[in-house]
C-alpha cells in the first residue's frame, strides 16, 4: 500500500497527550518517552524506572531549561499479562520498544474509546488531529503500523513481539482486512523516536474530557 492509498483509507490521525502538553509540542514537536527523557537529561535509576519498566501512573519530570513535562502512565498494561503474550521478547525490551515511539490512533472511534476508558474519563486531555498524507510523505521511512493496541493487555491480550510493528510497504493489509474489515485492519501508527515538525501536520488541537470538547487550543 502506498502512502496515498493509506491516507485515502485513514485521512486523519489522532494523538492523545497530557492536558498541558500543547505549548511543549509547539516548541519541541511530539516526543516519545525516550526522546523526552533525552531532552530532559534524565539518566540512571530514574530513567530505567521510566523507560524500561511498567509505569502504573503518570510521572512528572522537570528540567532547569525546559520546565515541566509528564511521562504518561501505562495503566492498560500489566506485566503479568504482558509476560503471557510476549513472543521471544522480555518485558523490559517491550517497554523500551513502546517508549521509543510516538503513537497515533487511526480512527476517531478508537480515540474516543480511550478517552472514555475508566482510567482516563475524569481527566482532561490534549488531543491532536493530524493530516495523514503530508505526514506519510515526509516521514514514511520512520513509520510502522501495528494490528493491536500495543500498550494494552486488557481483554484477551494478543501475542506481540519483534514483528508487531511493520513498515507500511510490508504490512499485511489484506489479511487483516479480511479478518476485521478495512477500517480495523490497523490499530496504531507509530513514528520512531520523535516528530519534531508535528505542528506542520496538525489540523486541530483540542482539550477534551471523555467525549466532550472543552476548548479548541489551535485550528488551522
């Protein structure tokens, strides 16, 4: 599948961040956990706990120059369930794999499902709507796709490992489309490490709580 064909199927992408993340995104773009820890010069045991282990809660970090940021929780994932569904990979390696990526949902339905989940529905979140085609044309070599919610082990967790994330030109769209339907053939799109020029692709930024829009922060 070409970027154009992919964008025809999924013209918009969605990213959920901490409710106060928009100013930082404007300055630095979208950062994976690994990229954020690099920027904030986090090292040693503190870094290991954030990057290589399960995070049951969001963790604030601070930097003398960059201020304050939030490393998001991994509440939908438990290590016990993760160990049962990992294929030839340690939990540590899986956490580090996920923490090295910036994630996007491909449908508004999946976004709303996450926003409305018990762990998140009471809090406000910053939601970015991204134009797919320009993003793919610029960064396709750093983009991979996953057929599962890679950060969740709730409700019959699916097997996962080194082959979960595949480039667009190697992703088995037809196989997954036959099993689930065209719009459910892909669960996540991920960009490696960071998206420093994220602002170029943002159509709209909102502050939302569950399925309710609180405030428009930016609109192209």
